[in-house]
C-alpha cells in the first residue's frame, strides 16, 4: 500500500491519499469505506475505489505480458480546482447546475442564522458548525422539533425505480448519510432501529414497482444491499429494503444541535428579514460587509452575514419580505396526521408484521412511548387544512390505508378505531404540517431574486427523513467550494433556482 500526501496550509489541507494493493483481503475494506464514507464525512469527499487490471505481473522479455488487479483508493480534500478528476462537478458549477461557491474570504466572520429547528434546520446547522461557522438557530417553538419534525416516528427507506431516476439515486445518498448520523448520534433500539423495511407497491401508486434493471444481473450485488423482492410469505407486490429503518426525529434534532458552535433559541417568532448593504456602514471598517437582520417586529433577534430558511411552510412568507420584488416560491402546506395506540390494548393473537411496512402510509409497532409500547400508522396528506388540528376523518383514512397495506393488522386494530371520538378513545393522534413544491423535491440553495446571503433548505414534503441531512451537507459543501457529496446533475434536482428559467 502506497500513500502520498501533500499539505500546503495547516488549516486548509489539500491532500491526496492513494493506496494500491493486490491483496484480495483489502477488497471488503475498500468496498465498506466506499459504501459508508463516500462524500459524507466533514471535509472528506469522493472516497472511491476502482479495481483495474493494469499492473504488470512479470516483465521477463520472453514471457507474454500479464496483468494483475490493482486496487486504487482515492480520498480528496480541498477545493475543486485542485483535483482535475472532478471535472463533472466543476462543469456543473460553471454551467449553473450548482450554486456558485461562497467566497468565504470576503466574509468578515463565519456567522450564520438558521430559521427553523427541524431536521432540515438542525442538519444544516450541524454541517456548518463542523466547518467552523458560529450558528444561531431560531425557532418559534418552545423546544426543538416543535413542527413537522416532532413526528413520533417515521420510516426511512430508499426510493427505487426501473430507470434508477435521480430521485432514486438521491434517496440512497440521503439514506447513507442518515444511517451514518443515526449510528453516531443516537441510541439504536431506543431512538432508531435498522430493522429493514418492507414496501408494498399497491395499485394507484404514481411509480411502477421494481428495481433498476441493471440490478437483476447475477453479478450485481447492489440489489442485495438496497432493495430486492421480498421473500415469501410477503405479497407478490412487496419489496424488501435491508437498510431501511424507523426513526424518532426529535431525538435526532436535539443531537444535531448539541454542538459547541450552535446556539439554539426558542420562542423566536421571526416576522421579517432585512438586508443591510455594506454601503450603509462603510464608516465602520471592522464591519465592512453586508449583513442580514432577523426581525420580530422592530426587535432584531439575530444579525449575520448569511441566513438559511428552514422554516417549513413559513419559509415563503419570510422570503417575500426579503426579495427585490416581494416574490416567493410557491411552497404548499401539507398537513399529516398519524394514528397510534398502545400494544396493551391489542386483542390477543393480533397479527403484527415482523418489521416496519410502508407503501401506502406506514405501520410500525412495539416502540417505546411515555405510556408504554405503542404502534403507529399513517400519515395522511391534507392539502386543505394548514394547521396541526386532529381530525376524526383522518383516523378513518389511516385505517383505510392500513387495510390496503396490511389487511390482517387493520382487522385487529379496527375495534380500537371504533372508539375514536368517544370519551375514552383507544386510538390517539398526532398532526403536523410539512410542505412541498409541485415536483415533490426539496428546495435547497440561494433564494432567487434576493440579495446575496439568503439561502433556503425546505419543502421536504414526505422525503425529509431521507433528504434533509443530505441537503444540509450539500449546501455546506457549496459554500466552501468543496467537491459535492452527490453528482452535480443530481444536485441540480434540489436547487432552489431550478424553476427560475421557467418563470
């Protein structure tokens, strides 16, 4: 194994580590590093390996040229320009597929305000804090995860499609990062569980069942790692995601915010944003940069060189206070309600699936709650009500969804749902309001038509647990001019400016 490293500055190391070996025993290690660490570690990007038969095995003139496999493992740290092999990423930046990296040297201080303390806001805060930013996180709630991220439990699983679409590839990158983060920050079995997830592709779904056709090759092992047909006795339309998991988002948010560079402030009801151009304070040489003020009425809650909006449905109204023409993206509220109850109330012998199930809502059970082990099912998609009210009709809808997803389980739970609306209901509810845009992908990056320094990471829809952390890491990489954690063309799917050319 040969290692070459070059460092020019102690605080901004430009390093290239290359390893070459012929030992087959190193292959599993290289594959594990590639799968778990590619583009996900702070300051570490594009960890890859290639197996190439280009190393001469003998050089005797009378012998035919033979080659043996060479294992090449490359780890690159630093700006794009230092590594020509990232030409695709560089082209993406120059053609507008990605945001232009922030000139950090022009900033007086790395101070940023993030509005919203859900998974998206906390993930962005953590990504920037680990790069040396001083981060203030403001939220209207009394505690972190007071909005849609207060979901009692969610299911994390990859999106799959026959053509391995951009959404499918993004979901795998997001799940890799989420899995790594959960393992580092949370308690397995208490806050999350890597149980695998069984998905059902029921009639009426917007996408066809199946995995990429390339995965069906007998030599392709990707399907075994990510998704394959669920074995009997699962229904024929069921797929198995071995790396799927259940997650309690609130503990994740609190863990992400637990960093010395992050200051969280609750009960901060932000009403407007004000941009102060540098011309307004040229007389102060020590503060000769533009800045943003975050306002509650006439009170300045925070002041910083950068602001990131991760305030869910409230993001659009704040954007309108800061854009040159008062415009804002059309971000639609999506209210969702979960139904849940205690395992102790289930009838004896009730059928329960062995693992979490999703595909038409989801079902998870035997999770700890303050009242005892509980089950959870849902959630609904309500585009009419914009507040977190509980509705009896949504409990009924969750039961109908469960009947399609797991008929035997729904039959066992039906008597409990019959008590909804009574003085002693045995089915309880939780509701929250998430948000999305028409293409059902997050909006991440610089806010269009706004002065420099205003960014957003919101509109997660139903993909927040899969993509929110990836979007935060992507935003931080763009700010620092780092090689991106995903391909440039995939990053464009998430860009907040992707609709600008169609306006």
